[in-house]
């Protein structure tokens, strides 16, 4: 079973969204099958193929996630982040401003799916293999 220290070590290598596919590969090696990141405080819920889960503590001060989602604006901000134009905290604030409640990464399907507060999918992307 993976540990918080292992996840933190893998995440420490991420400097921008451009590093995300490498981070996912590191998590796959650790045995993470799926995880959710909650935008309001950055905590994560990580699951293994065996059904074991770890819930991380709050990562940053609470952000207010808007009630009205804006998938188009969010997609623009995501693209900027993926090009390395923003850091992680800026991306989290942009996500909150766009109404993203959480994102779910599935390392088996190699997808990252963004949801609003109503649980509606705003965007689903394939994670590129490295």
C-alpha cells in the first residue's frame, strides 16, 4: 500500500501542468488506481486496486468554489496550466472560480474528469502516456 510520503514525493516533482503525465506514471508505480482532489481545500482521496484508501489532510486555506460552473473558461485556464503558464495554486484558484468542485483521476482508464458542485462532468481528458 502506498503512503502519503510517497504521494508527496511524487507530487513534489510537479512544477506545472506540463509535468502531470509523469506524476500519473509515478502514482501508477505506487499502486494508485484512482484519486479525487477536492478544490475547496486540496485534500485528496486515493484508492488502490485492492480497495485500500488514504485520505490526505487539507493542503491549503479554503477556497470558495462558485455555484455556477463555466466549462469554457475552465478549459482555457486548464490549457494555460498544461503549457506550464501557471503554478498549482493558481490552477486551484482558477478551478474554484470556474465552479470545479473536484477532479477524478483514473489511472486505469488514463482519464482526468472535472466535476462541478452539482456532480455534473465539466470536462474529461485523456492523460497522455509518457
